[in-house]
């Protein structure tokens, strides 16, 4: 075994076992049915929805019927097979809901949250003893995206990851008109198993509507469709959900107990939205480009080959993992069909600016075991030195509406692909090997010694990222990421300060800021106004980021997110204190009024580690 190649040490695995509980082993446990959240549970009669829920053990097949299974606790409708996620409750606002909950679970009291009027208290529960049944009746309340969930380990939703981690179901309240929105509901799921006695590691799963990629649903839309999707996160961690190729509007954000809808003029427009544990969001988007696309969690481990119902052994050579067959977890495949003669995003354009990127590696430079890698911009006709492997990769500065033709040459020993994160590009150039493209015209992986040409025209000025989209758990962690700025005319680094937060290395509990574990001081001048371009591409951690003077966060003005300018009413002064996730970019305006030392504090959300960037404001 190569110890550094797996998530966590033996100590962390033992901690996970203590918190997770052991899955059941009953041979007669009923098969769990995946729930695509299209059908509402219960019966509606004279304005009252009656639902009979039952909590019991079931055998779950997260990878599909032919894959391995585990026995966990699930919800079911009485007399029917258990489901993952549990039965969806869906009613119009004002409907009375009558729910009975029976517990067929042994030994532990079942505590159920979320069966109450919305908005409501997050602490409202019903408790059901083993073998008992409880009734609850309430008015559905305000329209929104909600859920109900249960626990037998008496843990919070943010700590529940074991035997009871799948006890959850969607609760959707529609507008009182009675007309159900044409939408889809997606519930995220997570599970951590017991310690494997042979390796000291745990099995882990990340799923969407009860299934792990490649067993997740394949979706089809048509250019011009208005698409409305509801996302629910009852898992123990945040999930930055990233849509390739398109921006979407965030219509609402909430929890299992309350939901907040944005005014139309204030809708956040993003490519990555991160619901933290216990939170929900609703997104709306209109596809305008045909082809194959993905929507996935941007935590690299949550789409990695190590996600399975059983422990996955370390590969003999982690740098040689096949991308298409290695992806697992929280991934949805999406195909957009063309509609008539709709306009297409331009690909090959005459007089396109030619850019040459060389993917290079420094063999075994990371801890003497793994290669460090980078994309290096070739200047002129002279190829970069073979040992030139900067971290982060070279900065790319493109001009809005100027077509480019980017040739990526692979000088590493493993195949790769490049995703232009946040840019609205043609599907063939999107960078997912074996998937990006239209019909049978699919982009191949860039094999060692080979090259690939991505042609596109950036149409929006902003702060973006480019990164490997092949074996990301290794390649991004080992350096294949960089900043991509699209400007109207010229980039002015003296007044536009770039801060890119990247990985400290594979499985490393630290971050590099602008490529350094101990970052260089960022120097500003008092009286000057700066645009701070902040990029989080640290692949496996959720961060708490703050800009502080002493112990207090200063204020700055929010300008943009994910490369899109914020609505005017959202461009306000706010505390420089936030939660950030992999794949997000944020622009802020800061006027350095007072000389002195500031610190950009980058801390892992659970306070496992902390890194700081000194910021010196000179008179």
C-alpha cells in the first residue's frame, strides 16, 4: 500500500468508525429502490395528504443492481419497498398533511425532523420508539424546497454519516395555484463505513438520488428549455455543485425548515453553488448550446474512484488512472439537443489568437513519490524548459470577444484533459475526455506525447479557472490548475490583485496561496482602490476565508462571483468573512485607507489547519 494515496490515516479511520456505526448484515433485508423524486408519496383527498411512512433496514445497491450492497436504515411507504432517498412529500401551499411514522428499527429511538409547517423551527422533532407509531398533522405552509430526515444515533445532520445517513426524503411545497412546476428534485447522499481490518481505511459513498456515477440518471434537455432543478443536501458536508458550460440563476436558498426566494432583479448568477450541510437551493437555467455536459460536486474526492460500498484498493500507479472509468460519486451527465437553426457558439475562427500550453511534470517531486505537474505557457517559438513546473500553472489572460485557439501538448506520463471552468465554450472544447462533444464527435483524452486543440471565444470578462478534468483527485492536487482572466482590454496587475488558493499537495492538510505554503506578502498602498480576484481551487477542502486587521474582519465591496458581475443591489459593502468551496471565484473591491498589516486567513472549515497571507498596506 502507498499510504499517502488514500484519504485519511488509520487514526482518522477509527474516528470515522466511531461516528458512523456499522451497517446491518441481515440476509433478508428488502432491496432498496432508488427514488428519482418524480412521484409524490401518499394519497390526497379533500385537501388532506395522508402519508404512512415506515423506517426500516434495507439492502442498498448504490452502484446499480450488479454492484456491491450494504444494509442501512431507510424510509418507505408502508407496505412498499424502502427507497433512497425516502418517499417524497409534495403538496400545494395550504394543504393539510397527515403523516404516520412507524419504526421497524431495533434498539434505537428514531428522531424525525422536518414534519411541520414551513417556515418552522429546525429543532422541531417527533420521537418514535422501536415498534411504535407516531402521528403528526400540520398545514404545509410557504412554498419552497425542504426535506425531512431522521436519526437513530442522535447526531446532528452535519455529523450523521453512518447507519442512519440515508434516513431522508424531499418535502416540496408548491404555490397554492395547484399547478406543479415542471422541475426536478435531486437529493445528495453520503455514507462512511466501518474500518476495513485489512487496510485500516473506510469505504465511502457520495450519491445523487441514491445512485453513484456511472449509475446516476442521464438527463436530456433541448436548446431554449427553461430548466428548474431543486437541490437538497442532508449530508454531513458541503457540496459545491458545478454546471459545465452554462450559468444558472439561484432562485432560492434554504434549509429543511425554511426557504428564501430571491427577487428577480437580485438573482445570483453562478456556475457553482455550494449548499452546506442541511441546506437547499433551487436553480433555473436555459441551455443555449447543444452537446454533452456535466453537473457534479467539485470536491475532487467526491467524484473519485475511491467511492464505493467496499474499500477500493490503491492503484499500482495512481498517475495512470483512466478518467472515464475512474469517476464515481456525485456526477450527472447531461445532453442538450439542438433546436432547429439555433445559433451555435463559434469554434474555429479565422485570425484566432494562438496559445500553446505544455503540460509538464517533475517526476516524484512530491514527497519523492508522486509527480508534480503544471500547465506552462509557451512564449514565442521556444518551448519551456523541461524542468519548468511552476505552481500554480501559468496565468492565462484572454480578451473578451477575441477568439482563441489553445493547443495543449501533453509532456507528462499520464493522459489529461483541460476544463475552462466558468467559460461558455463549445462542448467539444469543454475538456471532459470521452464525453465532451456532440453525437459521436467526442473529445479524446490527451495522451502522453499527444496534443489537443480547444477553440472558443470568451464572451464575458471575469475571473475564471482552467484545470485538469482527468483523474482530478491527483492531477489538480499535484498542480494542474491555473488562473484564467478575461479582460476587456488590458490586465492591470498593479490594481487587480490575484489570489489563488490551491492545494498543498495530494492528501496534504494545507493550502498554497499563489503557489507557496508560506506565501509572499501582498503589498498595497493606502488611498488606492484594488480589485481583489480570489480563486478557490483547493480540490478537497471547504474553507473559511477572512481578511482581518488584528482579530476583526475588515469590509470590502462584493463585485462578482464565478466571473459574472453581481446585480447592482448586491454590490454592497460586507464583512470580508465567508465560506468558500472548490471551483468558486469571487471579485471584491477594497480601498486601503489605513496603513498597517492585514492578514488573509484561510482556514479549513473544521479548523484542521490554517494558512495566512500577509497583506501590508504602506503609507
